[in-house]
């Protein structure tokens, strides 16, 4: 299996890296702790929005994005055309939905159907995987 070095982390891939830096192929493997460490050292982490994101996987029918958010920051309300899952890796986030608020401490997973309006609030420094299908 070929291994490509990407900064401090390693990505193993049987496939190829696309021109825009996202990966696709029959097998992808990621060091999420290494990816998060790199995100926290990136200039975007210092940006006033208080968040940093990196697309790890991009296919026509699937995208996986690693998102880090600083405490007390918020992504404004938005929707996704496809179904999504939000897997909280560290910290604590809240998703504000039209009829309720869902707490997602580390280790929790939430799945939303298409076009459900939501915003994301980080109550502490947090990281999560967003999967869009």
C-alpha cells in the first residue's frame, strides 16, 4: 500500500490524490489526531471565526470533513442537500435544529435527513467529523 506524507500526519491510500488535494480511492486511512494537531497549528485556527476545516475524502456521492471549533464559536444556520452525520470526536458541540437542541459531547453521533436547517455551537474547544452523502 503506498503511503503519502502530508505534514505531520500520514495518510495511507490505495488510490490517488486528486488535484485539489482531496483523496479518493478504494481504501483510505487517516490519522485523525495528527490531522487535528496540524489544523490547530494552521493560520485558519487563529482566524476570528474560530474554526478550521479540512476535507479528508471527496467522491461525487460522499464527502468527509474534519472540523475543529474553538469554544464559544458558532456556525450560522445552514442546510445540506444530502443526509449528514456529525460524529463528535472531542469537546462538546450543540446542534440547534428547528424544534430542539441536540447536545453532542465527545463520542456521540447524530444523523440528519436532507435539508434540515441547523447551526453548530461549540461550548468548548471541539472537533467533529462531518459526513455528507
